[in-house]
């Protein structure tokens, strides 16, 4: 091969890596600044996981280049640089997940006919340590912690399974090294935190140890302005920890609204009273006499399934949202995962918090602590969308973790 032909070939490779060739047609996609997670093998073919949730087979003629100052110029070197994805089975509390991974590599990834044809690394970033809050006395991670930790690593972080916090000194020990924080969902809060006592269908299966852990952790994270996400019970904790209160039972609250004329009866569906769960995990469900009037409203069942954030005619996301609106990109979103029966009381919102989203029946769906760089609580479970078969839902779920990482990097 002549020197001239070699240079022409090299130029061709560079063009493939940095530009979309018109001859590739509409089946070519370009993903800018996408974090690379893993190179693995599926059915005997290399696949690349990138941009938080995307997975695509790698072309045998893939072009790999490194503009970050490294020397990654082929798939083997890229695989070695990314590192090995850790096992998420039987992981003990206190573990840092992602230590087997290298620095987070950000790249322009070009696919043609859904196959990766070029990867051009633009920057490498030390993976920040993001804490995943303690959940229960089990010595290994729960399913929710697993989903969250996996999403964090896919988006360029290491995940630290924070041990149980019982006093403020634990906060200094376990939280001071964090650059980010996520609190998963879980059980009901003891209503003593907001000056109430439990009532039938209200606060049940109470876990006082987790209440202490969550309140202390939340107050420390907010005070020290660590970027954070609070999910479902986590969002409720955000409100309680800052002096707010909860509806102990959303269906009971909605029934009261219907009785007082706030919700038309034709927009409600009564829920049969099958008895009240016990206060602790060991207490049985007992019949309620007389039965309680509880309802769903406007077609929303908060206990399970999906619902929208508002409607196209009446958007559910506030125009003054600082964190949620930039993530979703619009003031209405058609489908989020719901699984709860308690919620923040909009008449008793914690100090410094702003309500930024509602469901169609008026239940608070998101809170922001806007004085901080990034502090967002959502009643809905975006994290489980990262495991969906639907690419749009995976993108939606991943976008929250991506936003957290972007705010972490902006603070560095």
C-alpha cells in the first residue's frame, strides 16, 4: 500500500467516526456524549451498552478512536478500558459497586442499521460515588437497590450501598464521601413524625429504624447540598424530614374530597373494604366495622399500574419546576409507574420545598428543594422504567439518573 493510499484510508476512517455518511441513509443514528458501560458478547457477537440504556451489536469493521488523550484505537482496548460489569447477586450492604469498571468514558457513537460502526471517545471522567440509601435489616441489597445501582453504573457512577444510619455521627461517616444520593421506595412512615396517630387503612407495616435512617440522611444531604433523588417513600420522606406531613391513605382522602364536593362522584370508583392491615409487619389484617369509604378518582389507581402527570389540556408539571421539567422536557407526561397509598399533603409541605407535579386526581407527584443544586423527589417509580422492554420507557427512566450525574459533574 502506498503512503498516499494509506492516508486516504485513514481519512476515510476518521470521516466514518465523526460524520454521518450520506450513503448510510436514514438507518444511521448518532449519539453525542454517550457514556459507555460495557462490551459483552451476545450470540457470539460483540455488543455495546451505552447512553445509559441502549444496547447494540458492534460491527466487525467498527472504528474506535480516542480524542481524550488515550490510545484506545480498537475494540479490545475499549473493552479493557471500560472494565467489567459487576455481579449484582448477593451484594452485602456497605459495598461499592462499580469498582471493577474504569473511568466513565464518554463518546460519540454512530450506528448504522442498529449496529455500532464507530466509537469516538471524547472525554474520560472519574466515576463519582453515589450513595443508595439503606432499606432494611437484610445484609444484602434489595431488588429496588439493585435496579437503582445498576442504573447509576450504566450512567457513569459507582454505587455505594450505605449502611444503616442511627445517629448524626453515622451521617458524617457514611455520607461525607458522596457526590450524589438516591433514596429508594418502601414502607409507610410512622405518622408520629408529623403529629398524627395511625388510623385504619392508614399507616401500617411501620419501620421505625428506617424512619430514623431516612430522616437523618435526608436532612444531612439537603444541608450539605449533595445532589439527590428521592423515590416514592423517599419523596414522602423528603417532605416529612423538612417538617411536612402525609395523607396516611390516598383513597380515604379522595373519598373525603368526593364527600365534600371537591371531586364529582361520577369521577370516582369505590374500593371494597377488605379490612385494615396491621401496624407492624407481624400484625394480621383485621375487618373494619363499619367499612370505610375509599375511592379511586379520575381513572387513577395509585396502588398499582401507571397514570399520567396531568393531561394535555391541564398539564401536571409546574412551569416553575427547576429539575423535573428539564428532565421530561414537557409539562405533560402520559405514563409513570405508581405503587403507593400515602402521599405528601399539599397543605403541609416541608420548609423550602416546592410542589412541581400532580396526578390527574390532584395527588402530589414531585417535590423540589430548589435552593440546592439538585434535589428532586418523585412519587412515581421512574427507576423501574429502566428495566422495561420499551426503549422510550427505558430512555425516560434513565433520564433521571443521567440528570443526577450531569449535576454532579457540573459541581466538580
